[in-house]
């Protein structure tokens, strides 16, 4: 989201563009991960979506995710995602002209990345942590946490109302 600003701020920095095997692989990955949060994080398109966003407790990542959905095609990903990926990658390639530049697919492992950075390869396996399963686990945990927070908030209102109603009913019944 900040390609031009980062390149301007760090004129001597190397530029690294991470890519997927092809646009379809990237599209399918985003569709099954980030896009699944569109109803909660995306700009509301319906009254129901706006109401849910107001009621549901907000996970810690809320401010970042709302900006990502508001300032990128994530808000309309199915229609704009593929074109955005291609345009973004082309923009980075052009912005990096004249700089040390690596177009890198994480499937390549440590080798090309370490060579580009001029460092030795670590003796540990290349990390594979930002996958679809990890995202789905994160979103499930966020949903559960949000529902529990909602129940606690509702309980703070409902329990006194119910107890008060029972008390009034009992007092009227006794007298």
C-alpha cells in the first residue's frame, strides 16, 4: 500500500516483490482468506452489514483491517482483485527500476532471498506460517472471542432486567 513512499524514504534500500505462481493462485488464496473478513471489515454495503459492524465487538486487528478493506480492492475483491494484483506488481517493478530488485516467490525458499540480501542461509526450515489454515484459525478465534464479548455485554443488560422483572412479578403476586 505504500510502495512509492517506502522507496522515496529509503533510496538505498533493496526492493523485494513477493509474487505467487500466477494471478489465479494469488486470487484463490485471498478469496479463501482475507476476503472472508469482508462482511466484518469491509465498507458496509447494506444496512445489515452496517448494524453487525456496530454491534459485534472489534478484534485487535480491526483498525488495520478496516483500512486495508477501505483503501484496497479488498472491499470489491471478486471484481477487482486480479487486475489489482497485476497492476500492483507492475507498479512495483517500474518504481524499482534502477534499484537492486528481486521478484521472489516464497516457494523458492531461503536461497534466492539470502543471496539477494547477501547473507548466509539459516539452518532452519523456511517458515510456512501465513497459510490459509492459519488465517482460518485466526478468524475462528476472533469470531469466538467476539461472540463471548457480545454475550458478556448483553448479560450486563439482560440479567438485571430479567432479575428486576422477576422481582416485580413476585412482589405483585405476593401482594
